[in-house]
C-alpha cells in the first residue's frame, strides 16, 4: 500500500465515521422531537388558545396548520400537512364549509392514539345568515351546498372564545394529565384576559350612540354582532370569495352611511381596504380595519400578537364607529 492509498483510506474512514455520528445525532434529535406531544390546530384562534394553555411547557410541540397570512376558506392540506395531522397526539379543527377537507382527512387518518377535537361541538352555533346590504348568492349550486351548514366564525364572540379555551384545556389534560394543574391555571389566566377585553368592549357598546357597523367587505363577525346586540350592514354575507361588491351594493352602503350618519367604514384583516376607502372618500367618512381573528397577518404573527391583543386593537375602532 503506497502512501497515497493509506491517506485515502484514512480519509474514507474519517468521512464514514463523521457520517455515522451525524446520522446517529439526527436520529437522536428526531427521537427527541417525536417524544414531544404533537398538538395541531387548524385555525388561528384554536392555535392561540392552545399556545396560552400550553404556556412554557417544552414537552409539547404546537403547530398552526393554516399558517399566518392565508385564507382559511381556500386552504387545502398539503401532503406534509397530512403527515403532521397523522402524527399528532391532539388535532383541533372547526369544520363546516370552511374546513370541508377535515372529514376526508380524518376518515383517512390511521392513528388510534390521536385525540380529535372539533371546537365547534361545544358551541351553540348559528346558521350562516344573509346580512343587510349583501346581495343573495347567485349560484344556486353553492347555496344548496351551504344548506344545513353553520357559521364557522365561532371565535369572534368572547363567550365562545371562553368555551373554546375550556374545551381545549380539557383536551390538553386528557393527553397530558401530569400537567393538568398548570393547564388549568394557564387557561384561567387567559380567560381572565378575554373577560377583561370583553368588559372594555361592553363599556364602549353601553355608551354607543348608534348600533350599526358597516363592513365594506365580507363579514365574518356575526357571533360578535349578536353577542353585543349590534346591527350590521355588509358588502357580503359571511365569507364570500368575491372581493368586488356590485354597484348596487356600494350605493346601498353609501346611502346607509349617510342616512344613519355612520362615521367609520370597516374592512377586515388581510384585505387592502380599497372598497372601504372608496366608500369612505365618497361619503367623507373614515375607513378602518377591524380584526376578525379569522387569520393573522405574517407580520402580527411574528410579533406574537394574540386573540386578546388583536381584539384589544379593535377598541379604538369600535369607539370611533359606535360612539
Ligand atoms: Zn370565513
């Protein structure tokens, strides 16, 4: 064996050794990762509530399936998402028309240990309603399909948010009873924060000079509207896929704004507010964004904003719109 060959052999042995160490290490970290409880939430509100309940527990890995900045209604799980759901210890979803994919996915999942929670199950849901101002849906097919379905935007009322926190806290206790006391405490702390925002909104509502909110947009806040006993006019009922209201709808909204002297035209997060700005300019009013918590922008997500902090952002908006 000449010198070159010896060097080459040593080099090969070293490379194999490093490779083995790396494979061993990655397997090790993978095992560590998998030993954590895997919790998956389909939408932002469930994710946020679980994040608060789990708190600083390092043995739980929480995933936000939809991810920030995306439209919950057009989301379809990817192959990777299916694996994430399949490998979860707890999977939380809302269901309904918004998450039509959930039935199919759940029937295909083979994991006996996985706990599945539909957060809408404990909520007194309402039917999707036709909102004042919005034109009835044109496509008969779509209407038939939507029949019998409920309004999925349950998280917009603080009362429902509390119920969701309690449902999710019990689910966490079931998959991790050792930390039950901690989960109970964290859930109670978060409920107190929700109650606090609720109280502040209620104060604004109690001092209102008008009851009507105007959405130059879709209107996924019917539970919020009902909870605070408000009225609403909107360009679209619920969550339409359309973004341009008809000239008739715009004219109707403008008339309403003038008739009832409404100072603020609302649009929802993840919308550029163009229609609201147009109506605001036409009527000499102000366009403002309201947080419906339907989803969170990437920017707000990275800043760690929560259901509570985003709902708190609405205080100023509601004050201007109602008082
Ligand atoms: Zn929606």
